[in-house]
C-alpha cells in the first residue's frame, strides 16, 4: 500500500521548496480548465474553438497559457534530481517513471477502444472527433521527455556559463525566426521546439541556483518583448494555436511565445513570498501534495472526461446552444462540474499507475540504451499526438515535421522506448 498524501505532507523536510509544487499543480489545473472552456461541441458533433468564435478573448491567453510555467518548474526539479542521481540511466528512470507509466496505460486503453469502435463501424460523429482529439495533449509529454533527455548536458552548460547558456538558447530562437520570416528557409521553424522550450527549461536551472534575482525585470522584459513582436511582427495575438491561422505561436513555438514565457516566469517568481506563506499552512500543503500525486493522470484523461460529458448530452438529446451565446455560458458551470466529476472518476481508476515504485537496482551503466529509449518514447508520443487514433484500420497517416507517421508505428515506438528506459542500467 502506498504512503498517503497526509503522511507525505507531514514528512516533508523543511528544506523543500513548497512553492514550486504549488505552481506545478496550479499550472496544470489552469491548462485543464482552459481546454474545457475552449472546446465547444455543437449539436452536429463538431468542435469549435471558443477563442475563434470570440477573438477578443484571445488576449486572455497572455495570462492563461501557462505551459511555460510547468516547463520552468520542470527545469528546477530536473536540476535537483540529476545532482542526486548523476548516472544517466538512473536519472531517466527516476524522472520518467511517474510520467511514462500512466501515459502508456492511457495509450493502451484508448488504442483498444479505438480498435473496437472502428471494428464496429461506430467511429462517426463525435466519436470520430474524440479519436483524433484525445491524443493532442501528448505533445506536452513528448516535449517534457526531450527536456529530461537534455538535462545532463544543458545542466553542465548552465553550471559553467550560467545566464550565458540561457542567452545562447534565446539567440538560437531569434536566429530561427529570422531565417523563417525574413529568409523563408523551409522547415527551420521546427528547431524552435528545442530552442524555445529548452530556454524556458533553462530558467528552472537558474532558479535552482538562486540566480533569478530580479524577477520584475524579467517579467517586464518578457511582456514588453511579446507586445512589440505581436504589434510589429508577423506573430498572432493568441498564445495558443488557433484553427486555420497562417502563423501559430505554439506549433512550432515562436520568439513571441518565448517572451511570453519570460513574463510568466518573472510573474510567478514575484509571487514566491506569498506562495511560500500559503503552502506553509498544513491544510494547503496537504492539498498540494494530494493534487501533485494525481496531476499527470488528471491531465491525460481530462479531455476524455470533457468529451464524455458532451457525448452524454448528445445521447440524451440535451440541446447544445451555439458557442458563446447566453445559453451556452449559462450551461458552462454545470458542464464543467460534470467534467470535473468524470475526471475524478477516471483518476480513481487509473491513479495507481502514477504511484512511484521503489528504486530499482542499477549497475551504473546503460546510458546509451537509456538515450535510445527516451528518443523512441518521445518520437512515439509526439507522433501519436499528431495522428490520433482515428483511421487505425485504414492506415491513416499524419506528418511529424517532414515524416509521415501512423498511429500503430507511434504506439510501437512509445512502448519500445518505455521498455528500454526501464531496462537500461538495471543490475542483474
């Protein structure tokens, strides 16, 4: 039986930075709530984006697009974890256990459902949309896997160059956007999946060593930079992807999104004092510990819950108002409560796969095998985020950068990568 959240909270050492745990779970909660609000299913089973229906709401993404905060917190945690487990294979297993196991269970369950639905010929309407949509959040898992993989070399660069290592990543992001927008170099934009997100991740290293001493300057610089780029450059207002847009700040990431990340990191650092005082309260800290113990499971299944609620409404012939109308907003609170309740049920079913296992014995080797494993896992997960589970039997493909991929191939890569990471460096 695992240790309870109350016991874990009571056993927390005084040296732990509780505020980091708070902003980790808060950022994922904001992402989940944002997804529930943005997706608006119509009576014919089509899913609209609320931000496209009401473009004026796109400015809210400057406060609610908080994925950079989660990656920043990841950098902080990875720096501490690698210093306690410097062996590459052991570090990867320790960091990925609570990430890959629930992800592989999610992939397995949805893969089996998708196959059954298509064999029965019931993959039309909202069901078909669900098969394509539920895997989209896996892009976040793939990027996070890349961050874990690159932590050892980037942490060494940080320890030698400090802010200089961060500046080099920013310079890379600037160069990519110049080549993309000014020179029209094809495919170069995809390099910013690395430069932008790893720069935000690098800020976590700087925080771990107490090197972010002027968060107000960081926030102001980021906010001003993002505003100027959107006002004067080819960058859209929204900090999340929008249907049909020629340029997205998210896919692939742009310099504007990096500036947005700087402003958010500076903002959360400015709130560190009040946040630390809040998490010093026993009840608050217990809630934070409990939420962190199920956060990844909730993130993986929250779209399933949302689509389940909409599917139930359609099956019961409950009228679905047009998005952003008065009737739609009136229906939103009970719909969100139903999605939260269904997510809680799914978490209760699958949370055990997120529980950490005792450390496995290691013989101190396995670095190359672990590197191969995490590469396969991140490619598989990223590929599945683009293909979805629709068209399994028809050989449906999608493009990951410039490579055509299928869902079965993506699943195979993800499972093989997970297996290799788990086996790398284990003692006989």
